[in-house]
């Protein structure tokens, strides 16, 4: 009774809650982000084990990764507006519950198609939980300075998950690859317990944009399917051309619908803020490297260098640990220098690390690759927390969930396309090493373009509408 009454009084007062409630809210958001990020990173080192148990070539392994990422990206847009409509707390709980059930299904999947289907459901749950976790942080910390530090703590959940994912995946794979999904169950239940201690969230009533959601799924699905199938069937294969045509037509229909429907899930007015446009581009570019490279190097370490799943996880450890170590300092760095400096520095480090890795011969020892992956890991805390905080500062409070959905959609599209394109390159006729080098050059080029765009961020902070 005292807890329920306290939450009710806090909600009625229009306050984000006491410090105790704010702490519980932040803890729930951090753990939710931890699980969602962990599931993206923990799978990579287990892919050869999944292949041995369930079969499937490179294309099948790409779908194990991208089935999750694709639904994550496609539904993030409406999930963000869902957060605004039914309240961040309720949406976060629903998404998390679905994610937990899907994780159990992944762990007991008897065949590769069943695993991929369960990963789709996981992606749906993650899509609902991710933007609502950001909205919960905004709700609990209205003061910009405190919110910036809270975002840094929230980002720490992702950094720790990214650091722990490869090694934890390798350790759990020693027992069974299925354990990488079952680990979500206790963490998820703890997160739901913390969520029960958070205040209720404000709501904003509006109809659901079915046309926008359907066209978004068709556009992203067509693009991802075409990219993955191009690696096996060729760019001119009928199914590839058809899927890419569907993607283009669906994207055009999506933009048209968002301009015409009364209640769009992504109001085009959101993009009048040039900061929003730049932030979404940064998110896309960052995830191309931070998501795509662990996928290809997990296969490189195990298939080309003969490492075990645990050995591959250990090879990623320097990159991930340094990323986790730097994350707590990210907010303070951005406060002192402004967001532009760390964002540009992180993107340039990613580009430099990628180009250095492209020059490493295939015969080089694994420790050389592990060291050169460190600059890419450093990009995480330098780029993402200040970009996230910058975005939240430049959107109205009532559009936080929608803006978060747009931002994270751009990130997931970058990750999904990176896996699809890089997978196609390393499985092409030119050979694994050639595909790996081309992938690294692409990462460097995209990161440098994003860094150049970020030079406009300082001016944009004062020029937004």
C-alpha cells in the first residue's frame, strides 16, 4: 500500500517521481537496454555453433542476426509513438515481457527456421522496449544536466552488454549455444520487478498509423532481404530485383502517407530540425561499423583462424572493455567540450581503425587484429551518448518516444544492412579476405562522411526551428 500510494501521489503531482523512483526507473531502463544490446552481441560468437547444430550457410546465419535486427528496426518507428500513446512504463513492460518469452523460444528452437521465427518475435519485443527505455529516462530526469548524466548511465548498460557479449557468448557456448538466449530470463524478470517501482507515465491519445507501419516493414524488409539474397544469388537475380523494387515503392508510399495521414507515426515536421537529421545519420554510420564488424570478425576468428567460440570472445575483449571503461566519462566530456568534439573524434577513430585493419595481412596473428579493433570500440562511448543527449534536447517532450524510435531505427537499419552487405561480400566468389577488406573500407568511408556532417552540429544547436 505505501509504495502504491507513493507512486499514485507522484503521478498525480505531475512529478517525475522522487529520487528513489528515478533511480528505480533508470535501473530498469539500463537493464532493459543491457538485454537488448546483449542479444545483438552475444549471438555473433555462437554462430558457428548454431550452424553445427541446426545447419544453414552464411545466408542462414545472416538471418539469425538480421531477423532480430530487421523487426527491431521496422517496428521502432511505431513503437516510439506507442510509447507516447499508452505511456512509456506500460509499453516498456509489454515489450520486455514479449522479449523474455521469445528468448525462451529461441533457446528451445529445434530447427533453424524456428530459431529465426523466434528471433523475429524477439525483435518485436526489443523494438517496443528500446525507445521506451529512453523515454523513461527523459521522464525521470527533466533537468538537462542530470538527464545527460543519466543518459551516460543508460548507455553504460549497452556498453557493458557489448563488452560482456562476446566473452559471455563464448563461455555459455561451451555448455550450449542455447544458453545465450536463456540468460535473458533472470535479467528480464529482475527488470520487470524494478519497473513495478516506477511512476506511471503520461499518455498522448492518437490513432495508430497502420499504413505507415505496413509500408515501413515492406521497405526495410525488401531492402534487407535483397541485400542478403544478393550475396548468394547475385545482384541481378529476379528475387533480388523484385525485393529491391518493393523496398523503393514501399519507401515512397511511406513518405507520401506520413505527409497525408492525420496522425503519422513519424511526423515529417520532426525532420525540420536539422539536428535530428544529423543525429539519425550518425546513428546509422556508427552501427555499420560497431554491428557489422563483430559479425564478420567472429566468423574470421573461428573459420579462418581456427579459434573456439570462447577464443573469439576473448579476442573482442580489449575492444569491448575499453568501450565500457570510457562510457561513464562520456557525459562529462560532452559537457566540457560540447557534443561535436567527442562525436567527430569517435567517428575518426572508427575510420582509422577500419583502414588499419584493412591493411593487415590474413596471416597476421589474432592479437594484432584484437589491438586494432580497440579504436572502433572507443567510438562507442564517444559517439552514442552525446548524440543521444543532443537529440533529446532538440525535440519537444511529447515527441520523445517518436524521436527515439526514429533515431534507433536509423541505428538498426545500419546494423542490418552491414550484416547483409558484409555477409554477401565475404561469401562472394572473390573470397573471404577480399570481402573483409572491402567491408572495412566501406566502414571507414561511411564513418568519415558522418564525421564531416557532424561538423555542422555546433551551429545546429542554435539554428534549429
